[in-house]
């Protein structure tokens, strides 16, 4: 019996995020209850997943008591209304739910998330739009990457990048990578022809491979120089669609003195975003037709195109048009489960999904709740390649017992790690260490593990069972 | 709203006016130069009239926007008509219209005079003439609202009609308290000015008159000699600095008062205002330097004159009519710009100029690419479309009125500079103009009917155009359901 079996999760709101959370949590073995006002949604979910559903208002004590919130370990409110989410969490908290998580999308509320957690007793506030915008910001800072994630309070960075023509790494194996090229990064995974593999020392890097690299954020620029990759600073960005993500993104970009042009078809929305983001240049037009009307020099002066409308197909086609016009960096917003994601492979288009950001956050939290009593609990979880590759961050407690946890204080080369796992980074005293054979794992460390298999909860799970 | 209610409200205003004249009676009693009877009888008559009018029974009715505008316009007219009585009775003025012009000039804080020797005025009447600046600067209605037992519910309409600037806001929830705070700041600054002038060895009576003229950004001097009588760098600097202070949006002082200094510095209009002052002072200084012995002297004259004109006060230390053309042109432009909104100054107001300039650039962008969405920001906040349209209409009407009035008074056969600057000066509530009505001459060059027309121009300028036209518009005369 898994530990997850004892954990009861209650989700209010069966929208996109609610549904995807219900699916993932119930897959991982949690006991999931879903509450939604719409009978249709409720039926839909209870027919598709192994969860129990209640129809009703998620802020009503009666409904919540029926759903057994009092014994719920995790309460997640992801309805369409911020106010309802907060109210549901407050009610659930009073009724005895251990931890409450609310999705808040309104920027005016989400800036005061600390207030909610401190005064209202909410455990976690998340804003998927904001998270998605931060993810795009990281891509803008590192335009060569197709995905950038930060671990351990920004001390360690994960970058997914494609090996293109002219890269000096082509033909070298992983030993050369660190010794001949002297690059202080770690290759955690290689994706070749759609297959993900955890590389061994002898694997040779080929043209067209996608590499997953980890290291301290500062070491990447140096590494790119050594790889003979020219990075270009993004100075001018075009955004299609005045969505919430666009708002966060545009204000972050304007703050860094990037020239941002936003195109929105709806006049009211266009005026609203122009008001909210000073310094932003807003055009009221259809993104595609605006794009067509741009002169060649205008296109040339655009470093990045980011398509963030509510229509995935439109986003992708717009992005493809951008690729045809040779725009350096293209990011499009696609839904997590959209098959359109497949279309982005082998293109320069990176896709970002709000639901992914939200699901990652909650899944890692859910796992950490389960493993809370352990000494080596999960702190965070990140997924790449449509969830096929996971990066898990463990926090080792200081009072961990080396006698029980045999991997402590031993050089990594002597540890028997299962083949589908790789130690991708160690953070000690706020500094990132590239794990080499001689390094040891000590109590108090943050350990980042890269894996293609799923559902591990503790660091010790990655080691072969030693028969004592 | 019915006529009875308007009469009742006007009654309170007239009553307040009666009380406001009492300090003049006291001054007159102190100096004993023979105007106590005139002032005393006017006060008595005013109080009786006001009392009777305020006793008129009126049903409780909601005040609408146009009622507010009508009351404000009527109130200003009546106040000036009554206020001119003691002036006329004193016998210094040739006609009642001359006295009326002087009174309107006082209440609208213009400072334009038909007298060549104001020192011949008896002290009581002279004091009343300067004191009207102080009352008119902050607004008569605002004052009435503060003291009279009026229904405050709909008083916002009155304040909107009287307070200069495109938008009038409350500082605190209650209108009465807002008025009190504004008057408190106003009185405190006036007192400071008075004390500093006394330190500069200005006689008490002159110091009082000068500080009223400075505070209301009016511009009446107690004597025709003007500042030459004190011949003091110090006095001129004190007055310059205080004129500039009274030309600042009073919200700044309120924000400083409630310790929100950061927000106070964020008011964009004030920065533009200081920018205009700095630019004009420096360029005029360079322009007049060669005519004067030292740079210090040039600064003294240019700084004082720039401060005096942009705040629409209209004091003069020097005959700027003799200055080089560039300096004169800068001063004419400053006349139009005027002070900040929400100050005691007049003119078009800095924030309107800023908004018009900004909307020019957004329009330019829009023409270059019609898809471009650009918005006008002031203090970092979006300016609502309605405000922008109102501002544009205001600015257009403003110039239209100047053109029409200039054309009308041209019948009096003065030269173009005189006519244009007379209208600019009256409409913007400044005082002196150029040529025949320069700082060393006065408006007596014009016939009575021109003086009357210019008086109405002053009122129109002080009340920012719309209220004055409300009296004449047909819709406000329409017979409505009344008891």
C-alpha cells in the first residue's frame, strides 16, 4: 500500500486545471474528491477518472461537510472566480482541512498573496498566469533555450536546448564535454528522435539532439561561448493577444527596457492593457494581418514573437508564420493536453502552458505533504518534454541519520543509482555544486534528481536496494 | 430646483458677504478717514437683504449640476454688484461701472484697476478692495459652504463650478471639512507671508494688502508707487516665492500635511509648472541682461515678473512694457498658461496645457498608424476620455472667447497689442497688459461699456467659462415643476 492512499485531496472547480489535477492526483494514488456547481462537469469527471464527485457550491459548509473536507489533507480551490476560491479555502480551513491552496488570477489579489497566507491561514496561493509569464521571461533571458527552469531558490538552472549546426559539441562524448570543452554543466538527458535517455559517459552528442543541461545560472553564458553558440540579447518583442499572461509579461519586459509591441484585436481590451502597462506600445489589430503588413525591416528588428491569445490554433499558426519570417525567438501559449504541442517539435517554437505550471506546483506540493514526515522530502517538481522527464528537488533534513540513510557521506561514484535516475545537482550553503564522482551528499543539502520514471517520494528511492 | 431654493441659497451667500465686510469697517474705524458710514450702511443693508432672502421657504429638492452652475454664476455677479457699493459711495470712482470693474477685478483676483492713484482710496475701502482678492482666491462659495448651515449633500456641484481646473476632488469625505482644510492651508500660508513682509519692514496696512494680493494671486497694490516704495530685494523675493507657492495645486500641501510626501512629488502638473518658471526666468534674464548693471538685478526682475505673470497675480516691480520683444512674448505666453489647477491662480491652467500637448502626440501617433492605441497619462494615471474631450472643448472655447472679446473691444479704437493683452489679462485674471494698459498705466483708457464687458470677461475666466454661460442658456430658464 502506497503512502498516497491515506491522503485525501479535495478539489473545488472542475475546469481545465481542476480536471488535469484530478487526473494526475488520482493516477498517483491520492483519494480525490471533486466539487463543482455544474452537474455536467461533475458527471464528466466521475465517468473519466477514479474520483468521487459532488455537485454544489464549494464555499457552502453543507457541501463541504458532505464531501468530508474535515478529514482532507489538501484542499485545492480552482474555480473560475478568485473570490470563491478564497472563500472556499477559508471555509475549508475552518472546517478542518489541513492545507488549503487557492488559485488567484486577479493581479490585485495576487500581489497580496502573503497577506492571505499569513492572516487567512491559506497554505499556498498560485497564479498560473504569473508563473507562465515568469517562464517566458526566463526564455527571453536565455533565448537559445527552449525551456528554462529554476530550482532551489534560483541557485540552480535547468535548460533545454537543441544542438544546431556549428555547435562545437557535435561528435564529442560526455567525458569530452566536461574535460576537453571544460564546461561546468551537467547533461541530464538527451532527446534523440523523440526518445528520451539518461546519458552514460560514452554517449556521443549528435546534430539535432535536444540536451537538458543543469548548472548554476551564471555558468550558462560561459558555456554557450565554449559551445560556439552566439546568444543574442532580446531587445524588441512582439506579443499577440492581451491576455493576463501578456500583462504580466509586458510589464516585466518593459521594466527591463525591452521594446514591446502588443497586438490585440478587441479595442476595449487593447485600451485596458495600454492603461495598465505604461511604456507598452499597443496596436488594435488582428495579429496575423498586422504581421503581414509589417515591413521587412520591421520584422528584422523584432527579436521575439510571443503569441498568447486564447486560441491555441491561432497561437501556433501565428508562431509558425513568425518562424517562416525568421524571427529569432518564438514562444506560443498552448494548453497542456493539446495535441498541438507535437507540432512544436523540430521547430524553433517553444510552447508554454499555464496548466503545466499550475499542475507542477500542486503535484510537488501534494508529494511533499505525503513525504512531510520523512527526512528527505520532495520540495519541488518540474516536468519537461510533456511530462516525460521529471526533475525533482529533495531537501535533506539536517538531523538525518547516516546510519539509516546509507547514501549520506559517500562519494557518488560508490553509490548504486538506478539507471533511470541521475543526480543533476546539489545545492549546499546557497551555492550550486556540479555533482561529480567524488562529491558527497551531506545532511542539509538540496539534491536535484532527474528521472524518466515517475512517482518517487524520497531520495532513497533512487538507489538500488542494498541488501544489508 | 426652483427659484425659491436659489433665492434661499443666494441669501446665505449675501449674508456671508455682509460678515466678510466687517473687517473693512474695523480698518476704517481705526484709520478714521471718513468711509465708515458708507461701509457700515452697506453692511447693514446686505445683512438685512441676506437675512430676508435666507428666510424664504423652499422645499427640499435635489440640486442638479446646472443648478450648481447657475447659483455660482449668480452669486459671483451679486457679490460683485454689492461689493462695489461702498467703493462707489467713497467717491473716488467716476461711475458705478468703474467701481464694479474694480470689484470684479478684486474678487476674480485679476488686479486690473481703473484707478491711477489707489492711495487716494480711504483705508477702509482700500482694505476691502485687497481683501476681496483673498476671499475670491479660494472661492466665495467654498467659504460659504464652510460657514453657512447649508445642506451639504449636493454641494459638490457648487464646488465643481467654482474650483479652477478640469477636475475637482474632495480631500476628505465631507465637503465641509475639505473646504476647511483648504482654507486652513490658505490662511496659514497667508499669515506666513504677512509675517515675513513685516520682518521686511513693510508697514502693517501695506503688508496686509500685499499678502492678500499675493495669496489670492490678485495683484492690487495699496499704492501706485508699488514695490518701488520698499525698494527691498528681500520683500520682492518673499512675494515672488509666495506667489509661486499659491500657484501650486493645493493638493500638494494637503498630501504633505498628511505625510504623503512621495505622492505630493508625484503630481506631474507641479513639475511642469516649476519647469515653465525656471525656463522663463532664465531666458528672460539672459534677454534683459544687457540693459541692466548686473546679473543679480536681471534675476531679481525676471524672477519676480515670471512668478507674477504665471501665477496670474500681476504685481510689477518694473515696467516690463519696456523690455525686449522676446521677454514680452514669453510673458504673454505665460499669461495664457496660468497656474496649476486647484490653486488660487487663473489662466488656462498648466495641467490643461500638458494634456493638450500630450494628446497632440498621441494624435500624431494615431495618424501615423491608426491601429496604434495610445493613451494620455497624467501623474502616471490614464486620463479619461471624457476629461480629455472636455479639456479640448475648453481650450477651443477659451481661444474663441479671446478672439470675440478682442474684436468687440476694438470698437473702442485702441491698438491691437492693448486690446489683445487687455482681454488676455482680464480673461486670465492677471491685471496689467502691454502698451496702453502696461503695468504703469490702467484700464481707465477704456470706455464704460468696455469696462463692463471686461468685467464679465473676468468673471467668465475666473469661473472657467461654463457657469457664466449657464445663466444665459435657455434650458436653465425653462419652467420646471415648482411650488
